[in-house]
C-alpha cells in the first residue's frame, strides 16, 4: 500500500515549490524522512496543473515508535 499526496497548483510559483520538494526528497536519505517512491505532474480537466507524490503508507501515521 502507498500514500498519495496530491497538490493542485493555483499559481506557477506553486509548481516551482513542488519541484523543490521533489528535489529535496531525492537529495536527502534519512530514516527520519519518508522516501519518495514516484512523482509526477499533469494537467487536470479544468486546465490547472496537479502534482502527485507517491510515498510509503504507514497505518499508524508517519511518526512510528521503534
């Protein structure tokens, strides 16, 4: 199972911020940061762009006790 984070871009700046988030996921490898499995951008029927991040699913949330 996976978690899907969807972000609708209302302004061009939002897409730039989203791309920086994707870059940050790729740049940092840590047990404290969720690994990014996949990402993508596409146009919706309304003409807006939308970005998605596919992340691991954690049944009890992202804060896990070890």
